[in-house]
C-alpha cells in the first residue's frame, strides 16, 4: 500500500476526503460619474455545493481529493472604481479552488453609452445601453439605464441571485440580490450587485439612487452630492455602488468591488494546511465537519 493509502486507512472509518466549496470572485466596481450617473458593479461569480449556487443553476458537485497533495487557491480582489469621466469601473478578479474558477464581476458603465462589462454578474449600464450579461450558473445580468432629460438613472449591477434592476424615469436601479448558503455552518448571503447612480440635472430634479443588493452590494451615492459610491463588502464579492452628479455638474467616483472568498468544508477527521501566500483559518469541528475560510491571496492548500 502506498504511503498515502496507509495515511488514509488510519483515518477513523476511512472517511473519504470529499470537499464542499464556496468560491466567489471579486466584485466589479462602478463607473465614474463626473458629468452624469454610473451603473453599479456586478457581483463576482458564485459557485457553491451547499444550499444554493449562483445564477439559479443546480448545485455544484463536491470534489474528491487526495491527501498530501497541493491544490491551488486564489481569492480574487474587487475592482477599483473608475477615475475620470466616461470610464467604466474595472472588473474584479477571478477566484479559484483546484479545478473550480468563478468569474470576476463586471464593472459598471459610465457616461456617453459606455456600457458595463460582462462578468460573473454583469455591470449595470448607463443611459439605454444593452444589459451586460452574467455567466451561466454563477450570476445574472446588470440592469439597463434610462435616458431621462440627461439625468440618466442607471441600472444596478447583477447579483448572484437576481438581475440588476433597470433605471426608471426618476429612480435608479437597485443591485441584484445575492444568494444564501450555510456552508460556513450558518446561513450567510453573498454576491449582491451594486446600486445604480442617479444623475441630477438641475436643482429641483431630485430622484432616487439605487441600493446595493443583499449580500454585500454597495449603495449608490446620495442624489445631488459629489460623494463616492459605497464599496462592495469585503469577502462577499459584492459590486460597488454607482455615482450621481450634483446640480453643479460634478460627481464622485464609483464604489470599489468587494473582494471574494473561498470557503472549504470537509470531514472533521482531516486537517488542512493553508500555505504561504494565503490568509485563512480552519474552524473547530462542528456537525462532523471542519471549515477553512480563505480571505485573501494566492497559494496552495493540502490535507492530512
């Protein structure tokens, strides 16, 4: 018998090393609204084997892994809010566990028909640009903006659980909601899209900003301010909130996307090693499982 086989046989009841996972990519950022509003950032793609997965798809399949073998993990960063008029927000970064890759969230659109990017969930759009798409079984499309006398209520970013709302006459779109999973031992919602911004044309033309979707989506900036949009929450893959413009014609920067996360659940007869380059912790045994939550970096994990 090989050394790995001997080690495996010594495990209580020879429990297979079957690993459930939640892999969320970094969320997209919102665009820059110095002369108008901007679309909310799309949530990072979400793939999960427990409770729910992204995009309304069937649950992913757990991985059967080997002992004393390195498996790659990357936790994707969130995108950065755009700097400079007419620029869309940047996309997030893919997250990876072994053979599983979740797709980065799409950045939100900005002025002059600069539409949001496609992604795990699509970025929200400015004006009447066609909705940006999500990735099948990971997330949903962003919302479309509305051309209303240059105020341009923008669309919300897509979420892991729902499309971003379209901008209406005086109301920007909310970000799409995320999805809840109990892989960590309790129900937590991840992958909300960022709210779309509302551009105020002149004094008295007040509308309503878009709010972030449940699961870490950032709210858009308050109407008639030069504030930045709110950032997506860290380790949720939430999209950044859009901007508006004040009656003076100036605006703020789109919110940054939230970073992703990788959570791994496995039988409590095993112990994980989280390698250099990764930030993470292993929980105590509970309900027959241990769980490793990895919040940043790139590196390897292995089990013994």
